């Protein structure tokens, strides 16, 4: 619905879109009226100890951060007109309040900080995945992605990975970038679980650069995995930067990268500094580990205030404003928290990686049996009742390998077209060459069956 004031249309919100903003403002104001006096009382009661003062300052920044993030998310919810794009945006926007709230509680209760911080760090892997999903969803709506990238010049690896072989443009390039991001989404929860277990066993020792304790090794694994995920994002941007210009991805990428990457390295620097000073129990912390976590969490509360402002402008709701859509509020919220796309992507990539494993690793018994037969007489082959089907399967595998190895730069190469139809190719997906470049996938399927 909209009314007209002169020549300028003025949108008028109806139903829940009209009252949700004032309701949220009233509820948040009530929280402030209760929370701020409690923080002040706690500060006075503890005579402004460093720990209590840190908790108070972090609470002030938390109070300033939450309304900015809520305002941005509520408007995305009101104008939830493109779920495929706004769903990953909402997940990214949730990063700021989750980081800020988690860090404040970690400061307030230092004994459980390790558990709170590891949960927060798991969410950063989820954020990187959703940024990749946002880019992919936009490109697949606007372009035939595999064909668009397949028609481009080869993108070489960047520093410091220039020695790696180039990923063929097209479907293979897309797969490598997706898998590079998803590996961090899977590795991070695993290392978090290991950290929990090691902490319970007394061998974690966060902040101690000692090879006898688990923190150092988990930190190295997480760092390498994170660097590779961000690198794959960068590689994909380099390949598709012209197509991504309408959504202005540079600012969005910087917001995600700074929050994720900078927070990790500042934690390492703080751990080194705290290890060199003598702690006083009068400050309010019992161990150097708790002091390091407290400083890290204070900086995160401070940084999230500026991150919320940056997210408000870089992930703006304005491109999605459409007052004519009429989606119920519960459906918008359901779409926002639906994670079926994550499950589907992870399953798909795991299956693709499984398909790429050599058959000899999948079926070692058959492999060794074949080895023994090759060393003996040919009677093994003649006595094998599945000889015919095995030969057919081997022939199909060889044909498919020839397709995957076909050159992406040969314009009259039917193998490249076939590989792209299968989703693994390097050349243009659709090529109107006026001849026999089109591959009949129905015929291919029937032949395969």
C-alpha cells in the first residue's frame, strides 16, 4: 500500500509491519531501565575494581550496539522480499549482537569465558559460509554462473599460494571455492568440541604457547583453516568482480573479514602481552588466562559498536523495500531461521568430495583382488561373472575422465560442453555455435543407465 504526496509516493506499512518497531523500542527501553541501574549499583558496590569497571564499560557499548543492529534487522524483516539474498544477510547481521552479548557475559563471568568464547567463534565460521552463500545466490539469480566464469580468462592463484596449480574456470573453480569455505564451517565446530574436551581434561591452557598443551595446536589449525576460507572468498571475488559490482561486495567483504580475522589475531597478541606481565588478584581475575579473555572480550564489545554502524550501511535493507508484498510475520521469521540450505550445501559438497575419491580407496578389497588376479593367469577375468558390467563401468569412467580433462579454451570441443552440462566443466555452459555443440542430457542419462 502507498499514498501519494504530490509526485512522491509515500509507503504506508500495515499490520505487524506497522507496530513491530514501536513494540521493540518499548521493550528495549524497559531493558535499559532495569539493566543500567544494576550495572551502576554493581560498579559502586565493588568500588570500581578493574574487573567491575571493565564490565561496566563493556555494558555501555553493548547498550549502544544492540539498538543499531536491531533496527537494521527489523527493517530487513519488514521488507523480507528476497529470502534467498536476505536470509544470509540476516545471519551475518546477527553476528554483531551475538558477539557483543557473548563477550559481555564472558567478562561478567570469567570462569565460563572459554565456553562462551568458543561458541562465539563457531558462529564466525557460519558467518563466512553465509557471506559466500549470499554472493552465490545473487550470481545464480542473475547469471548462468558456471558458463559465465568458464568463458573468462584463467584466474591464477594469489600470494602466498601462487605455487598451487590453477583451478580450471567454470564448475571446478566454483566447487573449489565452495569447498574452501565449507571446510572452515566444518572444522571450527570440531576444534571447538576438542577444546571443550581438553579444557575438562586440564590440558587446554588457553594463551600458553607450549606444545604440550592443546591450545597452541588448535589455534594453528583454526588459523590455517580460516586463512584458506578467506582466501577462497578472495579468489571467487577476483573471478566474478565485474558481475558482483551491483551489490558492492568490497565493503561487505571488509566488514566480515575485519570482524573475523582481526578478532582472532588480536586475541593472540593479547595472550602474548598478558603472558609477560604479573597479575594481581585484586584486579578481579584469578589467572592470566581470565585476564587475557577479559581484555579480548572488552575490545570486541568496543569493536561491535562500530561494526553495527558499518553493517547498517553495507548490508542495508533499502534495496529490498517493497510495500506491496504481504508475507505473514511468522513466515518471515521462519525463513530467517531456516537452515535447510546449509544442510543441503554441506551434504552436496561432502558427496562431491566422496565421488572424487579414487575407487581403489572406496573398495580396497576389490582393488587388491584385481592386483592378485593381474599377477596370476587370466582365469580370474574369465571366471568373474561381473566381467561384462565391470568393463562397461570402466569404459564409462574413462569417458567421463576424458570429458573432465578436455580443454576449457577449445571452442569446438564437445567434451568441454558435455562436462559443463554435468556441472564439472570449464568452458561456457551454453554456447550457441549453430551446430552440434548442444548435448542431449536425456540421451546421456539413458546411455549411462
